[in-house]
C-alpha cells in the first residue's frame, strides 16, 4: 500500500510507502547502524531517578510503548530511551534539567518529532523531554500582531487560532499538522513562507529557554526594537536543542492576506493534475532506491549540481533530478538506482558536499545537521566558526547533557 | 547660529546648536565626567607599538588632530586615544588585533562615529580602529539581490550604488550620509525601514568578523537558507564591537520600490511646513535644557509613559513630550527644564527605566547601550541573560580588549 504524505519541509506531496502505519520495530537501532559513535560518559536512568521524575511530574513519566518517541519520522534513526518526560510548565522543565545536570543524565528535547536529520530522537538512551503538553497560548496582541505561546503548540493550531484574529503565522511547512513551534524555532525551520516573510531569525521577537543547569533565560520580549545587550535568543534559534530547551516563544504575526491567488493548469481532469504533481516523486520511487539531499546554492549555481552529478555518476544511477525553491536557492536533489548501494553512496559523498562547498552553498538548507549530518559541518562552516560554536556549547552546557551527538562534529 | 540636522536614527530633522561646527576641545573628558569608571589593566601605547603599527599599516597610523575620532557626535563623550589605525583589509585588522591582544592594548572600533550612546569613542586611551578606508563593494548579485561589501561603506553610498541596479537597502536612518554599514550591523541599527523590511537580524545574510585574538571568522554567506550549526553572525549583530570587529557584511537587498507615495499638507507656504515640522524640537530647545530618551514599549503602553512622567514631574519640568514610531513601538520621550538640574535628573531616573521595565519595554530601542547606558541593562534584560552575555564575552575576548566599558555592566 502506498500513502501520499506531505513533505515535511516544503509542503510538496511525496510518496512514501506505508511508513506511517508500518511498525517501527524493524528500524535498526542507531547505535547498531552507526557503530563508530560511542556513548558518552553519562549516567543511566535508575529507579531512584524515575521516582524523582514521578514526583516532579506526577502521572507524566512514560516508560512503556516508547517506539513513537524513539524513532524518527523517516524511520532512519532509532534510539533506546527508557523514559519520556512530559512537563507542562517552564518550571517543570527547569526542575528536570537541574536534576539531570546534577546526575549527568543526557536528554533529548522532542517536539512533534518531524525532523529529517535524526535530531529529535535519542542516539543511545538519552531521556526524552517532550513538549507535547506545553501547548498553551499565553497572549495575543491583535494590534501589534504579537503572539506568545508555549513551545509545544502545534504549528497548524496556531495558524487556525491566528486566522480567527485576521492574522497569520510567518512560517509554514508540510509537517505543520504535527510539528511544534518550539521545534520550528529550535531548528530554524524554513518552509514556503520564507521568501515572503523572511526567516525565523527576523520573526521571533523573543523566547524563553531553560539552560542545562535548569536556569531559565527569559528573553520573551514582544518588542520589535530592543537594542540592549547581545541578542541571545538568536543563538537558540537553530541550535537544535543543544544549548537549551525552548519553552516559550514570542512571534511577530503578519496580517492574514485578504486574498490568495491560485494558478490552474488547463488539463482535462483533476486526476491528471494529481498525476502530474506526483510524477516526479512517484517516478523516483519506481526506480527503486532514492538518495535525497537538501542543499542551498547561489542562484547562478542552482542547477549546476544536477548537471555535475549526472556527469559524475554516469550509468551508476538511473536518474539525477533537481527541483526546489528558486526564490530562496533551496535545491532538492534526488538520485535513483535500482537498490541501495554503498558503491553509489561513496561516489555521491563527499563529492556532492565538496561541490556545494566549492560553490558557496549550504549542505543543509532547511533540515539542520542533527545526528546524521553533524560531521559534514565543515563543508558549510569554517574551522574558526565551528571552534566558536564548540566554545559556546561548553559555556551553555558544560556537562554536555543537552542533545548529545548532534549538530557539532565529534569533540 | 542654529543648524538643522537629521536625527541620527529616525531621519527626523532636529535642531542642534552649532554642534557640528563648534570646537570639540570644550567637551569634558569622559574620564573626568564619570570619575567612578576606572581604567582597566591594559597596556599603554609606546613608541615601539607605534612602530609596529606603522609597519603593519604604512602611512595609515594617525597620532595628530584626533579630536574628531575622540569625541562622539552628540559631544557628550570625549576619549583620550593617542592613535588611530586605518586598516584597508581584513588581514590588516587581524594583524592589528593579534598584536593588541598579545600586548593587552584595548581598542575601540569606529565606523562613522554617529552613535548616540558613547559606544564609538574611547573612554580612556583605547586605540581607535577606524573602518574609514574599508569601503569597497566586494560583489553584487542582481538577481538574488545580494550585496557583499566591506564594513566601512557609507550607508548612503550603498543605497546610491544599489539604486543603479534597481535595488535598495533594507535599512535607512538619518545618519546615512556618514554612518558605516559595519557600524549599522554592529549596533543593530533600526531606522525607518524596519517596519517594512524587518530588522538587520533578518536582513544580514552573512558577515565576516575578526576576534580579539586576530582570528578571522568567515560567516560571509550569501544564502537565504543555511541551517548548519549555530548562527554566529547573529551574535555580532548588535554587540557594539565588544565581541569582534565586523570587517565585511552580506546583505539581502530588496527591489527598489517603483513608486514612493508622499503626503502633502494643505498649508499656505513651504515655510509653514518647515515651521510645523520643526516646532516640536525647536520648542523643546527654547525651553532651555532637554532630557532625551529613546525607548520601546508595547503599543498599549506607548503613550502612558508620557502621562506618567507628567504626573511624576509636576512643575519640576516645563514640558513632557513623546512622539515616535507607533508602527514599531519606539517612543522618543523629551522632558525640558530651564537648565540642567541634577535634582530633575534624579527624579527622572531610574523611575523612567523602572516604568519601562514594568511595562515590558526596552530602555534602548535603537541606540544600543554603549558607554552611557550599560549599567541600565538590567531594566531590560534578566540577570541570567546578562550572565550568559558575560560568559560569551569572556569566551570571545578573554583579555577584554574589545571596546571595554561598553554594553555590559561592570563585571
């Protein structure tokens, strides 16, 4: 059975084979698939820890049926978390982290778990801190278009709420039915409104985050102009939960457009439209296996990567296809072959990343680095920049308990 | 003689008494006016240092006629720098800083020196590093609207250049004829286009900065989407030269509007228009002395501060007037009295800052904290946030040579 799903980042509809309904048990454990990654020197969860968590979050400590929390949306990563904590307030997040930091227990923050780079699930047995129950809207100022809400609000719910007040939300993506705004901010989600409203770095007016030691950093301003000290909130935007856990955000929400224009193609039936729309993705899947990449490139090089890959791969692959967002330079590159092949993969990478780096592109346009791409960071960032990032990580999270094995390359 | 000048941040025309043409000699030294501020444990510039600088920057080491570099635009701060360095390249900035860091010589980066909070001049004898000669445009991509240029480009020059390519620059302010884009970015300048295009946090695509130790951090990306690691450039935006010296920036430049609408008032002559426009500022000056503040407030409290100050000050002041940018919550508050009075000042501050803090406003909407407002930071930022800022400062500039006595409160 085939199921059509919305692409998690660009709202395009893509074909996936039953992945939402299939069992997650067969997904290989990340620790098995990536044997080179070694577990850090963290504590293991004991009964006494569970008792403390239960006291802090009565009835909201899960230890059974954790498959959904342990497996990523693409079914490419599976962690072995034994406990999921579901706080309702910033104070509860603070209490959890203070405890975990003292006991050196590693944690992974999780929103809607819709990420595509393995950033939202554990690698080993990190404790999952889920924002599922932190879904309250704190305030809305209709005149200035300022929304303040908890991190666990689902993006589509926020859009519905705002719509009733003639406002809209400046970020939109395919996963909006399940992704959380805190996760969107933590991963600096891109999506289809970026060209119109700009990135979250410009649209997040403020945020509240809890540091690894439990300290609450309140930068939940609703002001458009505030030049008092360093703009700390910016560091949390896109840090993928490695510098702190975002518990609330303040967003600049533009007026809802009075009209939306839709273009119609003059073909004979609605089925034909679907057929055309799906042909690319479906065709790719029919080829067998698909190697997928999400990169940014300066416009003059936007399609060059497709041509370069065709030349390099020759008959080793069936097809090389690129499409995406010309407006913001985000290219979706797809290569197909009858089945997965290490030989093909080795021919693609790191050549592809080198090509992107040589053309001043980014190896991850929208999805972040997470677990799967962390060691490719040098293709997009300089050594001095990465060194600074590591220094910042050490400053914010000296025990390294926050989302380990993610974003930054091995220390 | 009275001179009409453009306000440095909001393009409004304000009256200033000959301040551009008057001698700067009479401006009191900052070290005298603020006797509580003690010089840090820095080295002093010796002849051997000057010889090194001359070797690094042949013919571009100034030691005479430094009044213009030592005095701020408002003529409220005067430093005692004995040397001004004028590098032309990032490599030269790097060489200077590496040397200064080793010798523990403090520096103050200076662009157009148009700041209003004493951030761009020395407090004691810090070495001025001027970006005056770093004014090259590096590249322009007309299709994607991406400009890359050195930090010392004058804002108005960039606008003229872009205008020839049917593009415009997303930031505009009264000082544009002399302020540098590097300084705009370093201070996160606001201005009159913020409501239309958003802040520099959303419009700066990349930047290059030199750290205190001379290391060059190249984040000069031109991509709109790049989610690879922490967005370090954001930290430099608004850090007022305390984390690194910005040497180049990459800007997202929107299309130049095809039409600009101008509103005309139906009055009898052009002189009347000027008269109306100038009446506020002129009236304030005629009252004697004017206490000026630049704050942000949530819209529901936008004018409340004016009323609160009127009630508090009673007959102690002649007038309390507020005007500003309703669109972005930026209020310009002015109080007048026949002459400067410590008694009046003590009645205004810290009450005013407390009021702004209690109403979730910002004590500095556009101007930054610089030297003059650094100890008021806690009125707008939490203790935990300021502690993080200090940690970041220590990480980036362990010897504290970059723009000391600015932005952060006394350590």
